[in-house]
C-alpha cells in the first residue's frame, strides 16, 4: 500500500540530537502511526495501528521493552 504522508506530519523526539545517529521520526495519523528512519526520509515507513503503538510506548516507558535481559 502506498500512502503519502505530508512532511509536516513527521516529528523527531526532543531527546534526539542534531548529529543524526539512530533516530526515528513519527507521524501521528488518524488511522495509524507512521514510523520512519530519520536519515532516509524518502524510504519506506511503517504504519502501525494506534492501539499497537500505545502498547509499544507503554512497554518502553515501563521498561518491559527495550532493556536486554541480564
């Protein structure tokens, strides 16, 4: 599926630096959340259902996602 997302819809976390690195950009859309590599603005983007995005963000915030098991 090809979906055009306005450049104005994309934003980067305030925790990201201007030097680049491993950053993603997110677009809060009506029916999905877009996620793309900030270094490849013309490349592919993921479209994630809002309920799945909310679960992912919750998991990161609570430490259930993003921390390797020791």
